[in-house]
C-alpha cells in the first residue's frame, strides 16, 4: 500500500529565511509525486509535480528515490507563502490512479 | 474552461439524518471523479472514485456511499449520519491522461 508522511503539522519561519517542508513516501512501484497548496479561503490547487522538474513561486522539490523523499524547498520564504501544503503520491499505473495525500503542513511565514 | 462546483459550503445535520452532497464538473467529458474527506488534524483521505457513469470504487469501509448518475455529476450520500462523519469533504476531478487534479471549494459537515 502507498503512504505519504509529512512529519510536521505546523512550521513557522521568518520572512527571508529558507524553508523546507518534509515529505516521505512508501510505495513499491515508481510513483508520481506532487505538492498541492491551499491558501486561506482558496481551493486546494497543484503547486508542482516532480516529473516537470519545475520551480513554481520559488519552490522546488526533488524526488530522492533512495531516501523515498520529496521535500519542498524555498531559499527565501515570503509572507504570501503562508498556506497549507500537502504532499501527494499517485501510482504510475492502474485505473483511476488516485492521489494519496499526506496529512499536510501548515506553513506560517512571519514578518 | 473547466470548472467544478460543490455544494453546500457548510452543513450542520443531526445524528441519524440523511446526507446528500453534490458535485458537478463543467467543460470536460468523462472525467475521473473523487470524493476526499479531511477530518480534524488528519490528511486528505480518499473515500470514493469513479472512472465513468455508474462506476464507483470505495477506498475505505464507511457509513457513506457515492453515486454517479451522470457523466459530470458525483454525489456523496448517507442514509443515517454518525458523529464521526463530521469533516471537510472535497470533490475533485482529473482528466483522463492528465496528472493534475482540480478540487472544489469543499463542504464543511458538522454532525451534531
């Protein structure tokens, strides 16, 4: 069975400081990993996906298969980054290919 | 463009009452549809998914059921609500072949 673990429920950093949101997964196959974000009073939305190897809003995430991790990083946090962040895994094959989410990390960037 | 509608936004229901939450998608055909629940302090838990009309898969045994009477309509139901059914319910859709899921605004259900 697949599982996604986000060990930090709450994380606070000061504006301009680096931030790392941790995500570990367990899955026997080749997964697809995502980060979703929910800003206050907004819908849950996709932030980035590992297959795109993209940087969105200054955030990056590298899939480390050896450590089974997909940590989200940003070198200089901004106040507008305050939000709930969810790491998610999707099977690389199979019907529906539904997402499995972690429990989420509430990030607060302090002024 | 595609949009997803979910209603109501909030709902307070007594224990033992029935439940019906509705989700509709516009601007796409044959989407994969999902119902998730977020209980307090926990992550998003997949409840049901559907790959087509009348096709429902349940991920966890529970007091709820789902139906897909039309291609772009997904309904979450219960005959008798339990206190433990309280939570935040999210509907989502994903296009066939797409990797991104799009979420509705969610329904905050409180069973009292």
